C-alpha cells in the first residue's frame, strides 16, 4: 500500500505548515466553503465514493509520507488527497486551492480549486471500508456544524451542503443511515435558512466581517475546523455558559478580549510584546496572576474550594501533564457535585451544568484546557444533561460521581495499563529506547518492562525550560534502569544508537497528527530520518476529532520568562528587561504538532494502530460511545 | 453557614501579657490596647474582614479580659462580623487556646491569626498557598524589622520563659516555598542541628535568620487536632511548628490520616521543576522513597494509589508518611509586625503614623496628621506632622505635639511638649510638662513641670509636680 505513495523529501510538511497558516484571517468562514467545494466536486467529478471531505483533511501532509514508513499503514486512509498531491506540480495549486477554500471570498479562484479536488476525487475510485467510515462520518458532521453555523448567521445559503450528502449515501451501505440523518438535518436547516440554495461562492466579501465576528469560533482552528464536530459541540456549550472563554478564542480580537476581561476572575494583564504569528493565543503577564488570585482567595464565593485549589495548581504548574490535570479536575468536580444542592425552583440537570460550566471557565482562566480535559468535560456535561429528571438529588449526585470514577478508572487508569502491556511487547532485549520529556505512560512502560526483566537501555531527551526529563531520569535510575540523559540539541547524535522511540502525547487528532509537548515533533522527525520506529503512547480519551495541520492555530503560550532566564547562569542576563524592549519578542510554545507521517504506530488501549486509524477509534470506541 | 473556602479563622487575642506591662493591665487587656487610637485587635479583625472572612472565633485568656473584649466587639463589630468569643483560663499557651476551640473547628483548614498582628498581608494569600500545596501547615514569615528586630522577632506573646535576644532560624528550600527547618528564638543554641534526611531530600537548604514568624498559620484541621492530642505542647510557634517541620518526612500525624477520607491531606511527593534534581521537602524516608519516586505529584493522591497498585503489581504499596510544611514569605513592601513588647508597641505606633499609615484607615490631612474636628487647640499650639489627636481632647496654649498619638478626652495644659510619645485616653497633663518617647496609659495624671523621657506609665498613675523620670516603667503599686 505504501508503494502507491510517491517518494518525497521529508522537508515537505514543515514548509507547508508555515505556509498554511499565514492567511489567518482568511480562514474565518471556512465552514461554509466546504459544502461549496464538495458540491462542486461532486458535480464535476461525479465520483461519490471519494467524497471530497478528505480534501479538507490533511492534503498537504500525506504526499510527504515517505515509503520508509512501512510499519502500520493497512489502508491508505486519505487516498484521494494523496492522489491529488501525488505529483509534484499538483502540490502548489492545491495549496492555493486550500487558501481559497478557507477564505472562500477569493471568489474567482474557487473554480480552480474545485476542479483540482474533483480530479483528485475521480482518480481514486476505490476506498476501503475502513477508510470510508471516517469519511462518511465526517460528511454528516459537516452538515451539522454547518447547520449550527447557519443558525448563528442565517444569511448563508446552505442548500449545497445537502447535495453532496445525497451523493454520499450511495457510496456505502454503511453510511446510508448517517446520510439520511444528515439529509434530514440539511432539510431542516434549509427550511430554517429560508431554503436559499445559492452558488458555491456564497459569502460575499461584503458580508464577511459580520460572519467573521459571529463565528470567531471556527476561525480559531483554521481551515479544518468545520470537519470537527467537536467544534460544534463546544460551541453549543459555549452558548450555554456565557462565562467561559471559548477554548479557541481569538485573542487578537480586542473587543472579545475586553469582554472576556470583564468577566474574568483571574486578573490578567496581556503581555505586550507577543510574537506576531501567535497573537491569537492568550498570553498574559506571568507572575502577576498567581499572587492576584491568591489575594482573592476568600472573595470568590462562587467557586468551590477544590476547584480553586486545582486552578491554583494549574496556574503554578504544580500539576502538569494531560492525565494528571484531567484527573485533578475530575476529582475536583466530584467534590463540587458532592457539595451541590439544587437551589429551589431549579432543576439539577440545568443548574449543575451551569455550575460545572463556571468551574470550567475558571480553570480555563488559570490555564487553557488540554484536549483530555475537554473530552472529560464533554463527558461529564453529557452525563449531567442525560440524567433522568425523576432522579432525586442524592441519586443523581451519586450517579454522576460514579460516572466520574468510571471515567477515571476506565479511560485513564485501565487504559494506561493496557497501553503498558501493548507497549512492552515492542521492547526487545538489547533495545535502546528513547523518550522525550516525561510522559507518564512511557514511564510506566519502561518500569514494567524492567520489572519483567527485559534488558534495555533508555535515552532520556530533555529540553529547557521545564526539564521534565530529569524527574523521569531520576525515577528510572532509581529503578536500576540504565539511562542516558541528553538535551534535545543532541538528539540527532544520540539517535544513531536508538532502536525505538517512545513518545507521549497530549492529544492525537483525527488526521493522525500528534499534539504533544513542544519538541516532540523534532524528536519524531529525527527518528524518522534515522529510520527508527516512533511509538506514540496515548490513551484513547485524548483523541480528538479536530484536524490540525500545524501547531500555530491552536497552541498554548508559556511564560516567556522561563526561556529568557537561564537557571544557574546568572551572568547570562542579556534578556533581562526584555519586556521593555519592543524589538524583542519571546516565544515559549508549549505544544507542537507531529505529522502522522513521522509516527510509526500509536499505542492505545485499543491496540497498536497506525495514526491514520484515529478516526476509526474515535468513531468506534471513542467519543460517541462514551457520551451515551 | 459554610465557612468560605472551607477555612475557619481563629484569632488568638491573648489576655494580659506580662511582657507589655505596665501598659496592659486587668482593666485593659492586650487586645484592646490602643494602637493609633484603635484597639489592637481591630487591626487583625479588619484585615480579616477585608479578605471577606466574616466568621471569626476569638480566643481570649482570662475571664475579665474576655468580658471586656466581648463587650467591645459587640459594639464595634456588631453588624459587620460574626465574632464568637471563647475564653480560656490564663496561661495555657497558644496550644491551650486552640484546644479550647477545637470543638468548634469543622472546616478542612484552619487559619490561626495572632491577635497582636498589625499587617496588610492578605490572609487569603496564605490560605491560597496552603491550599495550593496541600500542606499540613503554612506559616507566614516576614522580613524581621530592622529597628529593634531582635527584640520583636523573638516573642510569643504568652511565652515568658525566653530570652528576648535571638532571631528565628529558618531553613528554606531553593524555591522558598517549603519550610525545612525552624528554630524559634529562645531555643536557638550554639549549633544548629539539621536533619540530614531533609537536606538530602531537597538538595540544598537556605538558612535564614532574618525572617520572623508572624504568627499566622494555616493548618490542616486534621493535622492540628492530631497534634493537639500530644502532651507537653505549649506554644504553636515554639512547639507545634517545629514539631511538624521536624517530622515532615516521618510523619506520624499524617500517617494516621492517610486512611481517612481526606484525600489531599497526605503529603504526596512532589517535584520541583528546578535545575537540580530536586525533591522537595516532602520526600519520604527510605522505605518510602521507592514508592514516591515512581510518581511525581500527579494530581491527587488517590490516583497515585490506584495507579501504583495497578501498574506495579509486583510491589506492595508502602504507606506514605510525609506531610508538607510550607512558608509564605511576605514581600518587602508589605507591612507586618507583632505587638509583643513595649518596644514593639512604640515602633508600631510610629509606623502607623509614618510608613504604614495606610493600615490605620485614617486620612491624613495636608499637614500629614489626623486631628479630630472636636479637638480644641489653644493659641499658638501646633500639631506637627505624623500626629493623631482623637476626639474631645483639649490642648492649652503654646503646646507642641510632634510624631505622637493622643487619645480621647485628654486635657493638656499650656506649654506642654509631647514628642514621639503615645498618650492614651482620659489623661490630664498639666502645664509646662515635657514628654518624650514615652507611653502614657489611660487615666494618668501628670502634674505641673513633670518631665518624662522614655518612660512607660501604667494606668491611673499620678506623676507628681516637678518630677523627672528617665527610662523607667512607672506603675501604680
């Protein structure tokens, strides 16, 4: 299957990633553009099974996949796009087409992009069953998000979105159900929108500012937003709790920021010199938040003490790491539920939901949520809203608490146990294993492998400023595991001797992109270049339907002082007072996105999978199952 | 009503401290000693009120003192605070005071504030730090005052048997968040004995002697109550805190607690992301080291327990026996002082007039003083800068008041000079007196041409005409 992939230089994705993001604002109205593209494609190519949605998924990424990734690619998941981009000349037009699709107000170019993608669709008539599931899945979701969007801003024609869906239904028997649902939804929304079936270039440039304002949400995650149902779900929640800043709020929008500040509990002052490309991410003056929040300790009556405690711990980085934060948050929510009594004339499902929402918004102010936390919150809110109304408070509370316990137990603890078992099977005697940072699951794998007397060596790669690897190193050494410690700078040197790379992840997105501690991508790429298999260990609850191509759209900025100060080197003070100098901008990114090409296998509790199978997991085991 | 943020506040107002004689007497308990014409206790209470702590337990030593404090509180704070006064027999020490209120304590954490605290450091910050670390105890330390630092930093209002000479010795971890070692003033010997185990756990320890214990503690209730069960503890500062700090790695208290429902009470290990491999104070004794080493502070410990028992099936689960002792260091710009000696009384009064005038809540006039509108001033009388003159006071002609506090309804004759002094209420000073650097308690009568320098005059004393005193405590015998 890999033979189909053309051999391409590895540098590809990097260049493209940066390229993609620059037209930041243009990305705003992307959601509406998809139906347009897909509709046009459907008409032009008339090849239903290839369903153009994959075009939206990760087109630029896949061409770069080398065939040197022989590990687990049972299905060429996103065949269509690969085919489009298979030949070098196609590459740049397709990129431009993406921009157009994103912007969708570059009206004139739409045709070209449509044509291209249509060709791509036509070229790949076959797609395996496994492949199709996510695809067909995404299509209805598009319509759903679309529908919601149209509810927000009704001006847009939604007619076209219905059309491709109907084509899709023919494609797969499996998909018929979904498609019907989608069609129904589309019909409804068409009715709602006054049945305005319009041309593919619906949003006129004139209306654009307005739509952008209204839907700043999708613009956050860039071009690919519309495919993610999560966006829509979160959006729905966002409507409910007004207080919560949206996870992907644009922080370069001054009016929004102003509004947010008025509601904020944590008094945050925006950092002044921020890096241009990352203006849309929240960055505050570090160092002022914590004392300020501490001063207000007794003044925040509305926030439950345990939530407050967790918030403080997030803010001071005392608890970090996806699992740890998620568990801490859930346990705090458990206490909130424990202490909750329904006020008179209110129903538990609604009021508790709002209460949890306000807790969440407080936590977001302390530190942006991780994907794992987002999923856990969705789970909890779903559980709350699906409680039967006839339950007494006590029953409802105990049911919710046991739900939380179950989530922690099944999704995190047992999952990591299962991952450990899977992961250990990949460790052979004599292996040299490399890890980066301090992923908890990987640590457990090493510990367990050592416990069952496997003979291996570990290379711990670390980086400034957090030096998390040192903790891992200490614990491993205490166990008697032979370790090498080095910094990220030396990873290319040390990679020669490595036989396996084990990495942790903050999240795995549905295009297989691994979103993890910054530096992970670098390690994975070096490993890839050295033909060293990369195993990413990640619990399935951290999977997310979102698609992300770069680490710019959605990321987190850390304390810039953390990188400006070198601990133990007092004489290195060249960056002191950098905040006063307008010419200096410090960037302390916390996460990066590793393209799926560099990941040989994902180790999850469901087994070892190719990163392309994430949508399958999300679909089959993940979110939907959890919520019900 | 639930205590806010699950914190209860206990104010230890003390009784009639011997250290403050002759200023404090049975008629005037320490809590009501006027500082800048406001009772001492009001500073602590207003600090708490400003942080939105409205339910306060005040512990007073001695019956009479308790009655007086109670009656004052009921007038002054009736509609603002919900204050409960608990009285204890005299001379039970701070631990005894806490024992007396133990039945009232229900919340997770207890904030203990000394009633003689004059400060603008938010108790909320201490409480938040306490919560953040999940500590067993968090103590507020502030830089010892420079002027007469040694004197005021040793203390413990009710601890008499101590030499007022040395400072505390405090050991901190490199991040200055954890208290690793503490020896309070009286117990400082020639050598400092530091536990190797703690140093090994932390990597490096910073020993400071220029911090003073401000007597504000946040305790985990369970820990506190456990400690109270022990015999021969007298003072929180000298016995309880050092005990907790000493035993933080082999805690008997929290070991008992592990099994209780209180999840966050145990001192799970934690790791500071600092440069050297840095286990913090809460690192365990040897048998626990292995267990603790496996996991950083991954959120609440219940997770760790489960996680360990799941992932390391081949390891038995050792019990954790640590707790954390944290420290909150106040900033240099914040004011913090304890009124526990006569000198501190003078210092604090001066500070209230000068650098820390914001705490008093008075608005200073253009001449940088506070003169109540009902004050009658004679001809050519001047009230200089940094003065407070309360209502009803009558000043004669040609008086001069500088850097002093004059209480209510005093009658001051002509040509009197009052410099750097504190004159309380209902005092009569006749003509041509000179008072410098002195403290005059209420109802004192000072007859003509008396001259006082650096004296403390007890309540009701009569200074005869023409007498001169220098650096003497004067009390009615």
